């Protein structure tokens, strides 16, 4: 059962072992999580969102060809020395801020790509018996204002409800096949007490149009449930099926977050993120806006 003695959320799992086939050939020799949106790789957005929410232990579930992610969060001694000697303090600060001193990065390998549930299970030993977050870097999430990231909003609700929380948004009926879809009883404007969750249902059988975005806060009981599920959709060990097991024993809430999600697992979403984040960028925004206006769209 969910306990009221849960500590705060300080650990997060980032499943990053996926092949990124939808972005080939860009992802032939580099992880999709390293694709930049404006000037930062996708994974850094997710890590910054977790850090802002109070997470300090970042657990990356990696696979082959994912070394650049490890390199990105390492200290780059030669680069720092070169920037220091050149007196480029601003760039030095940018490089150093990638990994604040109080943030720990831990890497665990997912030897076989058996699904998202399996990836989360690979983090079990590192998470132990604490509640934890899961962030899918493909989903770039932007809060309504600085300091109001989606995971931070979820952590605040976790502090109140002490139970698993899934970020959800309304999706078009024809897109239910892309998401875990939830149904349940409304608790208030933004929270639902979930009583059903189905992975990627066809629109005709989807229990609602509320789709899970790539942000989860989960209690450790979910590990046992994932481990005991048969293979699900696509022959994969699904996180959604583990959560379906969990909600038979504990409360699970769906939270309609404030903010925006860009599906950077798709080329359209990735391009939209680049345009909107470039427009919002303090230095690049004004010039880029002028450029777009010049296109006469
Ligand atoms: C995964 C999950 C799905 C969730 C989605 C959010 O699917 O399995 O339940 O709704 O992420 O992005 P994927 O996009 O990895 O196929």
C-alpha cells in the first residue's frame, strides 16, 4: 500500500536505450536524445525539468551507442580549461551548468530492448524502496512559466496525495493508439482517481481520450507489478501494464498538467518545438521572428 512516510522524490529514471528509428539517418550514429532543440539536446531539457523538481539522482537506462549521453553529463576538462584561458566566462558557465555539483548521474544498461516497462525495471536496484520519477526525453514538456515545470507540478501533488501520479493530456480520438489511455473518477479540476489504464488502444475501445504524457511519479510497488506482467502491446514489457497492476492495490492519479508537450519522437513535433522554443529564446527570439515574418507565411 502507498505509505504516508514516503520521502520526497529525489530519484528519476530516464529510459534512453531506444533506437530512434523514426529519426534515421540523423540517429544512425548518435542517440536521438542528443538531437538539439534550439541549442540544447533533448535529454538536457528532461534532466533540467527533473532537477527543478528536486531530483538529484539521475538514473539513465542506456544501451549501445549511447556514450554521447554519458559524455554530455561528464566534466569536460579540456573544454573548460580552453574556455577559461580564452576568458569566455559565459560559455564556461553554460558548460558547467549542464551538471550542477549536487547532481549525480548513474548509468545502467538495458542489455535487451524489451520495452519501456523493462527499462524502468532496470533501474529498480538503484531506486530501491523510494518513490521515483520517470521522464521520457522524447516528450519535451514546457511549463506555463519559468519555475513551473511539469514534474515540479506533479511533485507538489505527490506531496499532498502520497500516491503515483501520471501526467495526462487530452488527445484527438484518432491518436489513442499512440498513448497509454486512462479513465477514472474526477477528484478535482486537474486530478483523476484512475481505475483503468490501457496501452495504445484503438479509438473504438479507448476508455477515454486522456493520454499519458512521458512524465510519471511512481511508488516502488510498480516494480513488482511490471515484473509480473505478461508481454503486452507489440510483444513488449509495458510500463502501462505495470501501472494497471499497481492501481489494483494502490491509488494512482492522473494529473492534467499546465503547460505544453512537444512530441519530439516525431519529426513534426520536433520541428514545432524548435520553432516555438526559438521564438521564446531571449537572444534568438526577436531575430528569428523577423526571419519568419520575412517568409510571408
Ligand atoms: C510510451 C508509453 C505510452 C505513453 C507515451 C508518452 O509510448 O508506452 O503509454 O503514453 O510513451 O509519450 P511510446 O511513445 O514510447 O511508444
